[in-house]
C-alpha cells in the first residue's frame, strides 16, 4: 500500500482527536505524508523508538496498541500471565503506559504499573522482584523531546534478546491497530487486573543499591540534575541513604517535564546537558556534578580539578569505576572466584588491561546493554554464580554494579561515583589525578565518537546502501594507516556474539575504528580509538574523521 493510501485509511479509521488533528495538518503536504507513512515503525530487537506523531512511521497510541496486542498474544501463547510497566517523563509517556496496561489487561494479563515517572533500572528490578513474566518501559532514553519509545523485558529483567524478539515480532506484524479494543484503565483497576507498584518495591530497590557500597561516605558536596527526568526522586534518596547529605538539585531541572525547556537534548553525553549544573556547582563550591538522562539509566559527570570543572567521558568513568572497584575488592580479598567484567565491543579496551592486572576476566559483547544482562544470566545458569559479575559498562555512559537488575542503572552508578570521588578526595586526589595515574600505568587510551544522520525515507535508503558498500567496496586505509585487520560481525567467528551489522577495522598506525548503524535512531555511529601520545592521538583522530566525512557524506 502506498503512503497516500495509508494516509487515507488512517483518516477513515482514526478516532483519537489529537491524532486526527495531526492528520489534518498533513493534508496536501506529500513530503509530510511520505515521511509519516513510507514504512511501519519497526518493533525490532531493540524495541521501538520514533518521533511522536500520526502515521505508521511515528509513535502514537495506535502503534502502542499494535505492539502491545502482539506482545499480549505472544504471552498467551507462552503461558505468561503478568507484566510490569514503567515510564519516564516524556510527552505521552504516561498515556502510552496506561494504554499498554489496558491492552494487556484486556487479555487477562496482570499488570503492575508505576505510580509516577520511574527509572528504567527500577523497571528491570521490579520485573525480578515481583516475579513478572515480562516488563515494558516507555522511554526514548536520551533523545530530544519529540521522540518516545517502547522497550520490552523478559522475566529476568533483561531486554528481550534477538531470538525471542523475532518470535514476538511475528505476532506484532499480524495486528491491525484499528481492531484493538479495550475497556478503560479504571475498569481494569476495579477488576484487580491493574494495580500500582507499592512503595516497598522502591525501598527494596534502594536497599539493593546501598549494598554495593565499598567504603563509608566521606564529606563531599554534590550538585545533581535529573534533566527533568525519572531520576528526580530515587537518585537523591539513594545518595542520602549512603550518607551523602550535601546534595543540591538544579531547580530548573528538578522535576519531570517532557519539554526539557532548559536542555533540549537531555543527553548526559553532551556538555550542554550539564551546563546549568556546572554553573550551580561553581557557585556553591561543589566537588562533583551528576546528571542522569530522562529514564535514569545513564549518568554523566563533571569533577572539580585544580579549581575548574572537568567533564569525563563514559569510557573514562567506566575505567575509573572498574579500577576503583576491582582494586578495593582485590585488596580486601573479596573478589569472587571467576570475577568477571563485561564491556561492549565499542567500549575502551583499556579496561581489559586493568582487569588483567587484578586477574579478572573480561567478556566483550555487542552494543546494547541487554547483552551485558544476558552474560549475568548465563553466569547464574545451571547452578552457576551470577555474583561473579562485578561491573558492566558501555561507552555511552551506562554502568551496572551488582546483579539487582539486568540493565544499566544510573542510580547505583551515581552512588558509586560519589563514593569513589569522596574516597579519592579523602586521600588528596581528584578523579583526574587517578585517571592520569591509570594512563601512566597502562597507556594513554583516547576515544572519539561521531555520528552521521540519515533522516526520512531517502536517508534510510542511503544509510543501508552505505553499510552494504563496506562489504562490496572494502575499506583499505583509514587515517593514513593501512587496514591490517577487518572484522565483519555478520560472519565472524572470533567473538562469541550473535550476527550484527557492525564492522571493525584496525590499522598499522594504531587506530581502531568500529562502524555500526544505530538500532534506535537514523544514524551511523563511528567509534575511534587511539593509544599513543596525546599529540599523535589528535592527529590520528583528525585524519580518521576526514576519511569518514568523505566516504559517508
């Protein structure tokens, strides 16, 4: 069916007023119609994410109903009877969560839903703690305000893996969203099929976070911003529970607000996301700035060093946490037998050297925290011990310490970063001092991440063509160096990971470049690593980025 035919069908069948108004605005605009209807918004192995709006390629209550109906049919077919649902602070998040609850309840599935905006890691924990068969998180993570999304979790609290997702997709694709009918949320609540998650589950989650402590809290002045997201309540509570009482919150970003008025791109990877918090920290003489994204699974930080605030990357914070946790537990003889660190393939390999120093194993996995969660599950399979997992992280500011959930957790990460910062401060060091010490011991590993955007129908076609060209017209040189090693994750056997549309290149001049299309955004992402001197690294990065700009224009 052509885009204009889908548009006409939606005009006939849509009953939701807000969606109808958006369709009316598209009338006579062929480009808008094409972009909204040229394909169905995919529910893929990474869930579903898209721009809010009317159309098959946008996120709206009809696509939420379609996906949830498909998931419900899958649950019925596999004898699954309960689900936990959470949502962040984005526009439509609460309505989408309640819409999903209504669809599940219409199938007799028991729904446990959060009473307010709650973090993604809390959803993962709730699935496990409440013994649910599945979980749903309504969020678009760190994307701008016009986006929202839908993540699906299995009974372990891990995002569904590819095999299960493909099975679920078969059910979803058979659903006509206009044939999904439910009673009201209040009706199912009265029937006992929908209930709100109790406060004791939140308290239990915070207790799990507190158990990860390695050292007593020491004096530290912290400025925190939830970036108008779901971390607004649990992060301050977790810090307070650990004894960090000198915490102030950025007023303009303190409470949930889907407009993100003071931070249009609420991504803690971006320096501008921490701008207001750093300004407040400078005024108040703080030691540490913490910023969590809207669903509170990522955290960015800035630390005071020589009187100025320095932003740290996800790789740098991950390296510091790994070094701190392994070093502390090694000195106390508390590392478990078979202790394991897990990182994604695009995350710094410096962590491998640190882990080797302490005799700890590193397992590299594909991008996406579900693969880290899957390793924890495997460690616990068949009488194993999941507690062998010590820390897992990805370069995009996501960390997990402990096994209380199966997704990245900015609540526990915020607490551990505060503890680590306070510990080093007590012995006269900053995190920058400690990081420089790590570099002196293992080498100056530096990283650059860039992205190329390909929006709309034409952009999607171009992105697929560019990735295909990497196999039909192989790259032979990058950044002035000859490619001496190429790994195509569609057919490689070197790593114990599933097939994935990812390419890895190593050059004879010391560069590593990984190329992969985003699973949730219209982007091709490039991860560049160099490990020479600071000056040599800068030259290598500049040359590599120039080559990428030419090939992927």
